[in-house]
């Protein structure tokens, strides 16, 4: 584990791909009543979806990122405008369907968040191919490419496998964060780094993932089969297990200095931290330690609001680290 943090500003740019982005609308409501009207206040409206959130996190940590994403109809135009206003570098791929909107409802009395996400538009084969072509053209000097989020209807489950082939051909490294059949088929091609949560890991393992030992079984399988060179499985508030050919490292989450408000976007924030530090030349364990700290900082903010960088960096020293050799 490195003792000095590299400077993300000196690293090459990170490229992200989001084929099913959202416009995230966050509302505050005092109490969610069963009958009658619920008066809400708009907390924020922002572009979202896996890769877009990762690009935002990379920039927040001092790195450079470009987000490739689909955009369709009126909501797609709004997404482009929101990203422009936020200053996120992005490349939109036009589609015929309407980009989806997602709602995060924060109940202030109970301090609970409800994240409501529709499936999104339907893409045809030509639009999927256009996404691959734009991604290939955009890679440039990006050594790390993050493909994150669900697939919209119409795209085949092997879409991320096709993404992996494009990225390998360009000499870059794929960081994959998705779920379901798209995850399984993407891993058939092999990726540089996989980040999965407990639900996704349980789907791969065939049983519930509750502990570091469970995560080790998942990660060992991924390494042994060549599905990933680096496997990172998150285990909720326990932390994460980062595995490479050298061994498995438990990274225990730091105590939270505040109340857990929302886990929306915590995984994307972790991937941002992982990728920006790897792109700057850091080792995987140190990069993952920052990722665990950033995820912890992320749950302290309501809705999809981005993490506080100073809070994340202050939590990094409280991440517990235990190394386990591979058997």
C-alpha cells in the first residue's frame, strides 16, 4: 500500500460510458402521507446514471473525466443542458427514445430516502452500435474506461462484452460495474476491474453474501476464471474486499461521523475514487481504501448529492486494512 497519494490532476483522463442515464430529481417531503397531497420541495435536479456519476466523482477528486452517454428527446436535451451547466465534459449519443427521469424522495421526519427508477428507453441495434463507435472514437489517451449502470431495453446482454473488446483493442483497461446477465456476459470477455455489491456478488456466487469470507469466495472465483484482474466486492456497512493475484485485502468501513441519509450513488462514488487513483498510478489497495472512505462520505449526503471531498479524505485513515494471502 502506497504511503503518499498520487496527484489525480497529473493523470490521464478517465472515460465513462452510460447507456441508460437519468435526470435525477430529488424532492424533500416532511412526512409521506397515505392519503391527500404530499407537499414536496425540490432539493436538486442533476444528470445521473452510473458513468455520469463516476465522471462527476472523478472531477470532485481532482481528476479529469469525459462521460459518453445516450440522450433522447426532451429529457435528453435537459440532461445535456444540466451536464453543460455543471461543467461535466460529455459526449451525447442521440437516440430516438426518451431518456428516463428518476426520483429520490427524502422524508425529513424519518430521515429515509426512497429511490424510484424506471427502466428507461428501448434502444435498437443501430443505436447500440452507435454507442460502441462513439466510445471507440472517444478513448484517445484514456487508459481507464468505466462502463457503469444497467442496460436499456433492446440491447443484447453481450453489450458490455462488446465494450470490453473495443477497450482491449484500444489498449485501455475496463472497469465494469453492472448487474444481471449483462454482468455475466461481460465477464466472459474478461475485464481489468470488477466492482460488485452484495446483491450482484450473491448472483455470481449462488448464495447470500454477508461477510468477508463470502466476498472472498466470489473474488477468488473471478480471479481464478480470468473474469477480472482485480475484483472488488462491497459488503454494505462492513466495507469491501479488494482481491488481486497477490492476495485479498479486507477494507473495513470507517465509523460514520454523522447519520446515514442515502446510499444512492455510493457505489458510483467508490468506482470514481478507485479509477481516479489507479489512473494516477496508485496501487489497488490504496485506491480501494479511498473508495471505501468516499462511499462512507457519500451516504452522509441526502438524495444523490455528491460526497464532500474533505470528509472522504479525513475518513481514509480510519479504514481498517487486513491482508490475506491466496491459498
